[in-house]
């Protein structure tokens, strides 16, 4: 029944084998390309090889390591949620609203992606530090941001928001607006159109964007240490803990680094797994 | 309802005016680039012409001239627009797609909307596919569902832009016949390249030139 009513075209697609002759790179480039891949992977292999398996449980469950891990997960999840709430409307404004300077705005959104994170930290301090542009007024009201967990979240939002916006912009531009126009022509209000058509169609872009956003937030170092400092349990996230342990207990630094690599691998699997990690899937 | 319109889009070389009598179907024909789809988009509210007007019965869809700017958004026009691509919402089942426009038609309860949707799908000969998602439908089945969705929403005017162009040749006669049946008595503007469509569906023809 199901197969009988499928179109012949759909049936052909399912059983199709790609027989196109690929345009291969010249042999010399292939060798260099493989070298490039090796250059990326060797440090990770060395990291895994350098882990002291016997001490691993002890290293990963020390009070400072658990504090850092807990803080990192909490702040990165919070930052990701904030990015979702801020980034979705921002991506919509940048793609669906005509206003003067839109292209400039789209470029500026990428700024935190391009500037060194430590510069982001300085910028955040200038804005929200005790003597900062906004921070001094908050200070008068008794609100302190710098060197608190809030500052950690703000630093993470600052550096990772562009990841989500870029992913959503891509999804919005690829999809076009025809489905939304159809919904409007069927009498739906703009809000109903957004909730029942735009958002569901955005889900794939949202998922990969959020995963990358979370990964960036979890790995944030430069802006955090500059704007939030390194206080155990309050602002010392996993990357900061790794940096600190490097001085005192290099084996612990390696073990904690492994945790971050494993998380990153999980993230890549989620973000790109649906597209298929097999060569053929990517080629098409 | 009577449709009276004049659409001017200079950069596309469009300056077209026509009237469609209530319950009749007018075919817009002409070569590629003559602006047939542009005219439909303007009447649907998907494109804002430089000037011109469109009135559907007593309702002004747009009235644009230097010093005059009246514009009714697409959602308040009661104009059903069926394109070559059925544009079904991919995350909704066929019946949920058809039920989508029933809120405007005043069907308040969800269960009732789904019931009406299934009735329309039955009428289009795809009632047995009500629970399928668009990617599980053939081109012809998807277009039948899209026709059901447009008509179920109770439009005062139906716009058809090459509704049969993307379909496999063997299903075209059936769907053409179905359209002839369901469009009877509805004010319709049809854009088509095919004489067979125009002959079967239209009461009058307005030929555009480049």
C-alpha cells in the first residue's frame, strides 16, 4: 500500500546509487590534504595517549574538578538558553526585516566571532565592570556583575551568540519565505505563522546552531578569565581549571582536557550526525 | 465576487488591467516574462506593485498611486493562492495542512477542523492519505491536498499559477477535471501555458504581451 502509492520518482531516489564520475584532486594535493588532516588529529591523539588511566577517576572527581565541571555545565546551558531567546529574534530581524544598514549589522554580529576573546572580555569589563559604562550605574544600585557567575554567563553569551545567529540566518535564507506567505494567505496572523510555520521549519538549523553555541560556551576561556576572573565554584569553569592545573598538576590538566574533547566529539556527532558522517552523504 | 484590478510593476514591464466577473474564471496567458505570475503575486499580496489597484467585491486589496497608499495584507484578503509548488507545510500531515486555513473560515474547534479537512481531502480523492506527511505524497497527491487546503479556507477569489505544470503527465487530465468541478461558481484567475488547461478551466482569456 505504502509503496504502491509512492511516486516512481520517489522510489527511484530511494534506490539510487551515485554513479557520477567524481573530479578528483591531483595526486600531489591529496598527499598534502592528508598531511593537513594529520596535523589536526595528532595533538588529540597525543592528548589521549598522555592520559594516566590509573589516576583518571581520582583526577576527574577531585573537589575542584567537580566544581569546575558543574559550573561549566550550568553556565553553558544557561548561556545557550539565553542565546536561543536572543538569537532567534535577532536572526529573524537580520534576514526578514528591511532596514538601512542591514548588511553592516549582519557583519557586526560576527564581531565577537572574529576578535580575540580576551578583547571581548575587556569590552565586557568596559561595559559592565564596576567602573564600566553601564556597570557604574548598576554598582550604585548595588548590582555587581564582574567576577560573578553572571559574568561567566555573559561572557559565554557574548562569544557564542554569533554561532546561533549565523546558523539560523543560513537556515532562514535557504528555506525562503514561501511557506510563511502561504500561511498568511490562509489567514494566519504573523504570530501564528511564526509559531506554527517558521519555528518548526527552523528546527534543524536550531538544533545544529544550539549544539555549536553550547560547545563554544563550554570552551570559553579568554573573555571569562578577563571579565569574570577565576574563583573556584563561582567563575572558574573547566577551561580555566585546565589552565590552572597546568601549572600545578599537568596530569590533571590532561585528564580534564580529555573531558572537553569528549564533549566536543559528542557535539560534532549531534550537529553533523544527521547529515551522515559517511563520505557519500557529505559529497551529495 | 467581482475582481477589478490594474497592476503596474515597471521594472518587470508589467502594466496589466482586467476584470473577472463573479463566479467566472479568467485565464492570463502569454509568453514567459510577460508578468503573469507578477500579477497574481500582487493580487495575493505577496508583491507590492508600484501603482495600480485591485478591488474584490467591496474590498480594496490595494490602491496605490502618488499620494494614495491603501494596502490590505495578504492574511486579510480572503484570496487563495495555489502555486506550481504545492508548498504544503512539511511538518504537518495532509489533514493538518488542510485544517490550517479553517480557522479563518470560522471553524473553531480543532476536532471539527480536522473533520472538515478530511471531507475536503475525500472530495479531492486523497482522503485515505489524511495522516501522511507531504514527503510521503506523490506530486499529484500533494497538489490535490494543496487544492483542498486553498478551497477549504473559503477564499472569495482563487489564484492558480500553473497548477498542473509540475505534475506527471498521466495525472494531469484527472486533476484538470477535478479543478473544473471544484472551481465552478468561484471567481478565479488562472495562469497557464497550456491550451488544454485554458480550454477546460477558463471562461475568458486575457493575453499578455512582453
